[in-house]
C-alpha cells in the first residue's frame, strides 16, 4: 500500500509549466449544398497535419501560427475545396465552415505545395489506423515497426526491437515530447505484457532509424516519436479478443478548453504460452490505465498531463517439456520434468506535466516535468530434471517419438530473489525561435535524477549423471586421482549484490534549421550539437563524472526535376551515456567508470514519389555506416541483456534499407521492405565476431486488401523473413567459441474482418444503432506453423562429451477472434 501511495504522490508532485508550440486552431462544420453536415471529410493542411469530420460534420485542426496555411477538404462524393488561410496568431481560434459541392472544384486564393518537413528529417510516418488493424501476436506500434527495414526482432511476444545492429536499450521513445522508459528486469517476451504506447490513443507515429537531429536524446540507434490525440468530440472505442481487451474514452468540455482521453488495457499471453512445447500452469495478468489531458488557460498558455499506471503480474509453473531436434537420420530429443514456480511483478507508475507558453509570434517556450517509478521483483525456484537421448522412429510403434535410449541425464536448479526499485525525475526546458518562415533555432536543457536500489540474489546448480558441474574457470585445475580434490563444491553461477546508485545528468542541445534554394532546387540545412554531463555515485561507490559532446548535421536537396526526388545526407557523433543496467556487470557489481558508447553515423537517403496504376507510391532507400568505439559488449538471452560493463570492444555496422509503400490496392496502405545488415565487434583486440543482433537479410510485407464485390470484407497480412541471429553461448563461456546462428525466422500473420457498421452503413434502429463502427474478425498467427527459435539451451552428453545447443522454440500456429467497436 505504501508503494501505491508513494507512486500516486509522485504523479501529483510531477509539475512544471510550459507552453507547447506556436499553434493556432481551425475548426468548423462542413456542409453540402443543402446545408446538411458531411461526415468523414478529410481535412488536411499543407504541412502534413490532418483530421476528419465526425458524424455531425464537425472538425478541429491544430496548425502552426505565423504562416499561411493551405487547407484541403476532400470527400469521395464531393469535389475538393482548397482554401488558403492568412497567418494566424499563436493559440488563435479560427472558424471556417466551407460548403462542398458535387460538380465544381473550389479553389480559394493560391494553392501552396505541401511542407516536406518529415521527409527532410528522414522520418518514416506510420498510419495509426494501420497500427490498430494489422494483426500481430503483440499488436501495436512496435508490431508495425518490425515490418520496416533495418528493424529486427525475432520474438513475436516481445515489444522490443533492435535497429541497424543496435540492441533494445539503444532506442529512444517519446510520447508528446516526453521520454518514456521500460522495466529493467524482464527476461523473456512472454513476461512483457503491454507496451507503454497505447495505439487507441495515438494520433501520429514518426520513426527514424538513424541520423536523427540533435534535438532528440542520447541514444545510438533510433527515435520513435508518438503524438497522442486531442479529442474534438465525445467518443469511445472497444477492442475485445482472446488475448485481452482495450477500452478508450475521449471528450471535450463545453467551452472547448479541457480535452481528455483515457485508455485501459488488459493482456493475457496464455493463448501463446499454452501452445508451446513446455506444458505449464500459467497465470499472466497485465493491465494498465493511461490518460492524456490538456487544458487551454488562454490563447497563449496550455497545460497537458500524461499519466500511466501499469500492473504486470507473471505466475509461471512449468511441468514438462519435450523438444525434438537433430536430423532425420539422427533424431535427438530433450525431455524435461520440472518442479517449482516463478512469480514476477513489474509495476510502473509514470506522470508528466507539459505546459505551453507562446511568448511572442517568434518565440515559444516549453517546460516539461516527469516522474517514473518502477518496482520489480523476480522470484523463482525451478528444478529441471532432463533426459537427452535417441528418439524412437519406428512408424507404427506404440512408443513412436519417445526417448528410448538416454545419452545424458542431469538436473538444473535455478534460484532468484531479485528486487529493484528505480525512481527517475526529469525537468526540461525547450524553446523555439522562428527567425523567419525559412529559419528556425531550437534549444533545450534537461536535468535528470535517477535513484536505483537493486538486490541481486541468484544462483544456478547443474549436475550431469550425479556430478556437480563447476563454473568454467580458466585457472582451475583438478588433478584427480593423482592429487586429492580439496576445493569446495560451488554453484555453476552465483551472483549476490546489493546496489544503491544515484545518477545525475545535465544535458542540452541547440540546433539551427534553414530552408533555402540552390538555383532552382530546394535545399534544407540543419546543424546542431548535444552535450551531456553525468555523475554516478552511491553507497560504497566512488563518484565518477564524465562529459560528452555530439555534433550532428543534415542536408536535404529536392532537385527541380519532373520526378519527385529528395536526396538526404545526415550524420554526426552519437553518444549513449550508460544507464544503470549498462553499469552493472555479470557479477552484479556496479562500475561507475563505464564510458559512453560512441557511434560515428553516416546516412545517405533518397525518397522517390511517383504514380503507378494512377495511384501514389514512394520508394525510400538509405545506405548507412556506423563506426562504434568504447563499445560495452553484452550477451542477449531472449530479451534480457547482460553487459560486461567494460568498454573493451570496437564495432562497426553497415547496410542498405529499402521500402516501397503505396496503394497496391486502391484506398489501402501497403508496403514491401528489404534490409541488408552486417555488424561485427572486436573484443579485447582478438578479432571481429558477430554482434548478437547481426541480422544479415530481411524481407517484410505488410498488405491490406478487400473483396471488390464485398468491400466490407477486408484482409490484413503481415509477413516477415529474417536470416538467423547468432545463437548465443552458455553462461560465462567465451563468445569466440560459439559463433553459430539460429535458423532463419519466418512468420506470417493473417487477419480477416467484416465491417458491420461504418460511416456509410449506419443503422437507424436496432441493437447496432449506438455504433459508429463495428467489425468482427478472425486472426491466424504463424499461419504456416513455422518452428522459430529464440535462444539455445546447452546440454552436455556425458558419454561422448558433446555439448548440444537445443533450440527454445517460439509460439506455433494460434487462432484468435476479435471484435472492434467505436461509439
């Protein structure tokens, strides 16, 4: 109870003010020639912003102030209306009520070309509607990210992803400019439950796989920038399936000053875990509540609040497991009998306040404050007794498939009592100077305090045929029978540590952006620099302070050609100062002197927009190179990362990413992705070996379709093929001795839905009348029932002394039903 009170207090104390960007508001009602409101009208601004009218024809759209804005109103049954609005004051409310006609296209003043801001920055924009519809074992934003080139994940139950050779800890995630975090201790994807990002609340999703600007934080690999919706009317959604449920409600006050949206989710992974090879008693309970509220005090000041409470409880009791592997000529099986259980808890509490103050027409100030707390426990005692042997392959035999001759017998006892309590405070100020329509200066300063209390108590005991296995210590010698063995019996691994660590960080950035011309060609320039100073201290820890500086730049050129081409070159120095997990080595000891990993990153990109079959398409291509120094090597097991906490390696990564996106089927969004990556590291100058995320080739397809004669019957397909990742190594083993790869990862998820109610198919009476949209569908995960593996378990044969790497398989084919509704 004290923890909950403490966490709620933190949410209330997390205060700061600030004013968001220099925005104005355009709103109104769109009518037809008979003065009847028109629903589902697309309202888009020339800078990529957009919305849609509700069933009363009402819309509201936030646009930048201080510049002319071109608004396009489009509807399938009416001609477009294109209207240019003069410059609006910051936070000004402007009412515009156009009338759409059936036969005459309307153009008021001059139509200006669309702003290229996101293309210039190299950001990939993902449709929130596609996020909500595309099937996946862990559906959401991350599910679609994994279909992009350069993004790697071979675990469908995890929301974590690696980008261009990096690991899961090297990705920035922002929601409404507020950095969000994930739990520390999670070991496997089936323990994760829910991503922080709630797709029901999402308005826009932008993603950069590298070469991002200085305004983004200090990570090596990628940026995911999420914006939550600002409601324009009352609405509600519900999504129900065998995997859980989600509900969201949104609304706006009468005076239109207060807007709010609340989302609640529940997740249950037992559908997948029960289908795996390990028979278990499994009781997962993953739930969260999230809200985003804004209040407009005046035309110059607005305050927003983002809050999240997540309760994740994972109870796991394995019973038996049989894994068949080997070849047809020499089949081998691992049969395991379990005793014991695992009980894990990952509870997180997050609150942030963000204010907006438009100081003048040319200057906007922002102040953001946030607090994050995670309390985690990882308790388990599991005894696994195994038999490794030959499998009966006699067809028709009653014992077909069973182990009939044991080559190895042993047991493994794993124990853990791990607790972690982390508290993170952030206070940040950002500012934007608009020197002109073409030139902008942005800056920011940030203070972060991290307070981590961590207890690690875990051990592993392994015996084979009754003999206890010692840890593979190089200088240990057993000279029996010539000399008596007097060393004590010790566990194979034994980690005991208690850490009380505080980290204080001061960071800041400044960047300059300019839009200009080079002859008749459009040119965009960006240059900036980041810096961070951090101090690690704590109980029994010698205080260490370090500083890094990261200059970055971008240049984009749009030639004056008939073809719509954009060329982009970006790069610079990217540093990742160590977070707590990167400071803790394999013994649990905190090493405060760990340096920031450094990457010199260069990205050359091209965007080519064209029409094919009279429909829009875009081909995005990027080549990149990373030169990494001060690398902190790590081992990867499922989604758990364990660092060596030593900057004793160098590395490199290079590759090619390509994506063709467009309307392969009219009115839908689909894409095909291809990625090539090579990344290697050199530890202690011993030569280059694969990095744990060395994913050489990737193909992905995201496809949407519908039946032409029954357009309400829709299909969604998500295909991924990836060559195998390195298979890892046993605990404490030398990674140079284990350079094998897992089998290729192949997965296809299919969703089929039928829309019962939508804007053109509403019911005037009956039980369907309350619904604005209602659909029912079925999903098949892993439709080809491919046996993908995530890690290897290493077991030794006591007769031949052979050590087998036994794959730990992921989920097989699984069926799901789904109901989605909007009110």
